[in-house]
């Protein structure tokens, strides 16, 4: 192939000379240009044909279509080459246009790499285009540059190796390919590269030391990937085939050894290997080998679930690899632990946590210098942005005694660091301070770190002092902590003179904590200064502290004056509000008296003794039974039937008697263990006993179902279900949230909370649950089965609950519980933002917000000191909508004050009620009220 390429490369020069010469300069130029184009076309086709031949030698494991080269492409290009030779005009235009387009793209990629050499995708695209154009030398250079910066994947290495193998002609080229293989096996653990390495080394067996080279490569391959459960078999078989092909007396023992070693390792298709060994061996297989084989089969059964999980999952399969690693760590075989880490890193090379875990295991367990440092070096090549990996790498080098020159920075790198600090400060000034009028680094942390590096690592205190001068001029001179930070730096790396100078400046400039700075100055002069230095320090500190105290007193007086002004203004506002409120109250009282007089005048013309018809609306002192009696009276009156309406006192008596006569649903607390309380049932449930009995009889024999009805006979939506056995009652609790006529039924234990205040009803967890997902934004029409089918694609679903309201209608929310955290995290990544019926859902790990505990209402007291029952204010307390509309002059003492909290109290005697009843007022009395001033 190389000869053909060289021949094609020389054709452009030979063809113009061999062609017939035609008169006229224009015709000569056209003919030369046409010949040059045809030569370029043939050269390009030949290079592509060589790439196609390379693809054929690689085999099915290399994805040819991904790189844009296939066998059919090679055949088509050969056909195009022949057509180009016969009729150059037909193919020239298309070839030139494609070549020009590729050249422009190559130039663009090279320019982009000159700007940013760390653009991974740009490197890959450039190599692909150069290979397609047949620029073999440029492809090699591009690959070398990329391999210096990034570790290459298995596909990129195999492509490079096969190109170099096809171009290798002599022993020097073979050594170059060997070097490439050595680099390839260091990036990642790839069984295919080791297999190619072994097969290629077989080709050099005829050279000096060729046999030892082949065996060395295969032995290294077995130590690296021989334990691979799924791919290690190919390496073992290739090694055995090589040994079988060698005509040596000792080869039989070598093959026996390989069979025995392989059968002791759990690998896929072990049974076929054992059968092959039985067929190949002339002697019976030793019992020790059979026992090792059976033990390996047992181990294989333990590994199969993890291998099958990897086969079924999609890349990068991080969760599956993590579970596999945990399993291997429990077993504790160092070789297998190293292998599974390497397998996981092939697909998850950009996960820093995985590199940290791998390097931590090597640092603490194996402690092999070459292996540990190699893994650390690969970690920082794959994830150079992770500080923790660099820190661990430096510690590992120090731990294993690496030369200090390898670890320390060079002068060039130091200048680069200084340049980076300068560019960072310029960026903050231009992009933050000038554009947003705010300081991007108010504490000057960047400059402080720079000064520390200059002082501690570079012994350049002059530069550090310049940086601190700049820090103080940026408004930090008034803070004591900044001066003390500078003082500590001078104490550690400077001299006493500069320490004294810094503290004297701090005493004059500090305004937040000058006492602290003065104490530090006096302490230093007491221990290290002379008497003269001490006197100067005392004089300066006393003068400064006196001035500070004077300033603080003035500031305190000013603040007190401002506070007094605020108090006076608040008092004035309070008086103004009181006067306004009194005036408004006075106007309201006058309007109320006038309204009362008008009402009394109207009543004079009617029947004074006739009572107003009872209203349907409940007032504060009404009870359900009295309102029911009043409603019945209104209905009878509307029907035209004469009804004698009793006064309110008699109505209350009748309501109380009716309530006593109504049958009550009694509950025996001794049967709580066999009884459940059922609530949130539909009010429209006609016969609760008939409809609920079949549902609960599935749990056990039902003794009685006691539904609760209102005073009017309407079903109130809850009931008691009593079973024969306690076991049936416990099983009935599982029916909680079951839908009954489209409404979720609540089933809870029957427990008296007044006797068992510590009893806790079941509630869903409100803590963080890493194996449970919270899904929002679901369409209301989404069913449980439909959502479960979607979630099953990402793991095993243990439970799924659609959230509904008390009426059973969905809220668009759901909780999904998986078997483990890894499945839940994988489902979050793949389901978050998914569209279901034009609704974009949100998926997150279940972590409900903390609920605030309800505050217990304080006991309300009446003016006399006694507790006021809740019924006196109604169900919602004393609200604006429950104010009495009766004028205060006509209000009578309420009878409800004497009622017990849970029902009416005993009736007072008639004489007492007559004595406490207010006298009726006539029109004359109202007139006196209006004329009173």
C-alpha cells in the first residue's frame, strides 16, 4: 500500500511531461491542470482504498460506518477511480467540490485548536477528516497531539493501531507499533487492545527474542484482563492456540498449565473449555483440577446476576458498576477489585468520585508504588478540573518518595501563576466593578492568597507587601482583622520592624475594633521592644482610644436623640388614632340611637306581642335541633298550614327532648381491638351497611356495621365496623385509601385519643427518602397503570401512589417507590422533563418540606374569669361575620353561658328567668333616649 501511495504521489509530475504538447499556452495550462486534478483524484482514491483494506483487517468489532469508511465505499471509489481515468470530466467536479469543502473544514478545526487545544470533539473531527483525505502524516501528528492531552478511547486506539500496522514495513516500524500498543494499554483496561497486541506480536516471532516477546505480552494480558468474566475467554484461547502452534517438546506442559489456570477462574462458557480440555488431553484430568473447576463454577453463579445487570442496562451503567464494586469489596480479592474498577472507569472516566474511590482503595490496601502513581496520574488526566484528585496525587507522590523536582513548580509555571492572578484582578475590575459598580472581591481574597504564595513559597516579601498596600487602599484599612492578617504574615515571614510599622498604622486607621489592635501592639512591645518603643506605643494607644471613646459618646448621644424623636412621633400618631377612633364611635352611637327609634315606631303600629318568624340562618346561640324545628315551622307556614310557633325557650325545651329521644350510636371502648373507624365516605351512600359489608367481609367475619346519621337522618360519611376477630380488624386497615364510589375511603384503628394521647395515626413519611420519587405536573387523566409502565423501564417499582383529594379526584401528583437508591437516581435523570400527554412532568427525590406544628389556642376567659365555651362563638370562633345585629339596648343575657361545653345545661327555674328578664320598653322610653344628651 505504501508503494502504491508513493507511485501515485509521483504521477502528477510524470503525466504532464508524457502527454502530447499542443500549441498555445492556454491549451497547455488547461491540459496540465486537468492532469494534476486526475492525479490528485487517483491519490485520494488509493488512500481511501488503503483505509478500506484496513477496515477489513480489523474485523466486526470495529464500527466502520461510524468513521465513514466501509467496504462498499472502497468498491465505489475504485469504480470512480477507473471512471475518472477513462473520463476525467465526469468525476472531477464532484471530487474537487468535496475536497475543497473538507480542506476548509480542516483549516477551521486547526484554527480552533490553536485557540483552545483542550477541545476534545475538535480533535476527533480533525483526525476523521484528515484520515478521509488520505493525509497520513498529518493524521499521525494530530493523533500524537491529542494523545498527549487526552487519554484515547478503545475505538480511537484501534483505528490508530491498524493504520500504523498497515504502514509498517521493517523492524523499526514494528518497534514503533509496539510503543503505540504500550501507550494504548495504559490509558484504559481494554481486552480488545490486549488481544490485538498479542496477535500482532505473533507476527514478529521470527525476530530475535520474538517468542519471549509473545509470551510476555500474553502473560501481561492475562494479568490485566484474564479475570474478565465475559471477555477474558478470548485472550486465554488466543494464548493456547499460539502455544499449540509451536513445535516444541515443552509445549504440551505449557498448554496443560494454561488449561488448568483458566479452569480455576470463573468465566463464561467454562463448560465448553472443560470439554475441550478433556478431548485434547490424552491423560485423565487430575482431581485437583476438577475441584478447582467446580469451585469456579460456583463462583460464576454469584457473579452472573451482576454481569446480567450490566448486559441489560444502558451505558454508562454507573449504578450497576457501583453495586458490582460493593460486592467485590465484600469478597476482598484485590485483583478482582482492581479489574471491576477498571471496567467501570472505561465507561465512567469523567466521574471524579469513582476515581477517588479507586485511588483511595489503592492507597490504603495495595500500596504498590507504580500501580498507585499510575492510577493517580490517569485520574488527573481524565478529570483535571477536580482539586481533590490533584491533592491525592501530590500526597501519593510524597508518600512514595517521588523526587521533589517532579512535584515542585518550575520558574515558568510560577510566572504563569502570577500572570493568572493579574488577569483575574483585571477581569474583576473590568467585568464586575466597571459594569455593575460593585466589587467582585470585597475582602480581596485573591490578592491575599497571592501575597501568601509570594511570602511562603517564593520568599518574596517585597511583592507581598506591595500586594497588601494595594489591599489596604481598597477600603480595607478600617478593619482590624485585615491589619492582623497582614501582621501575622509579617511575623511569620518578615521582620520586627515591618511588624511594628504595620501595627502603628493599624492603630491610626482601625475604626471597628481599635482596642484589639492596641492590645496586640502593646503585647509585641512588651516582649520584643525597648523602653522607648513601649512609651511611644502607650502614648499612641491612649491618644487613639481617647479619641475613639469621644467619637462613640457623640454617636450614642445622637442615636439617643433620634430615638427620642421617634418615640415622640409614635406617641403623636397614637393620640391621633385614639381621637379619630373616639370621634367615629361617637358618630356611630348617634346613628344607632336614631335607627332604634325608627324601629320602635314601626313596631307600635303592629302587634307588639307577635314574635318575628324564626330565620333559617344559624346565630351564635342556636343549636342544630332548634334550627331544625324552626325550619319545619317555616315549611309548614309556606304550605298554608297554620302552625303555632312557640317562644324560643319552649323551642329549646323541645329540641333538647327530641335529642334525648333520638337513638344514639353507642360504641363499646372495650371492643376497640376488633373495631375500625371508617371515614371520608360519600354522603350519597344510600345503604352503607349493604354496600360496605361485602368489602370488609373479605378481611374476616363482620359482627356489625354502625353508620352515623345526622339529626335529620342523613348519612354523615363515617361509620364503625366491628369484626369477630382482631386479626380481621388488622387486615381491614390495608383497605385504607381504597376507592368507594370514586372517593378514597379512610380506614384507621378505633382508639380513644382522650385516653391514649400518644397514639399516632398512620401518616406518610415527611423525611428524605432517597429510594422514593415525587412526580408533579401529571395530567389528571393519567392512570396508575400507565404511570407504572413508564416507571418500570428504569427499575423495579415497589409501590406507586397517585395523590387525590378527599373527593377522589387526582391532583396531578404521584409518589413512586423503587427497590434502591441507584434505581431512583437513574429514574430522576431520565424522567425529569419528560412529556406525558403534552404535560411536562417534574421528577425529584421525595423530600417534603417540614410542617409547622399547629399552635395550641390559649384558653379564653370571660370577664369574670371563667372559661368561655367554644359554642358561644360558633364553629369558627368570634369572627366578623358572627357579630350580633341586635342593638345593645335591646340585648338580653344569653342562656348559652350556662350551657355545658358538650350540650345544654339544666334549665333554671321559672321565677329566676322572670326575675332576670329585662323589662320591655315602650315608644315613650325610646323618645326619652333620643332626647337625652
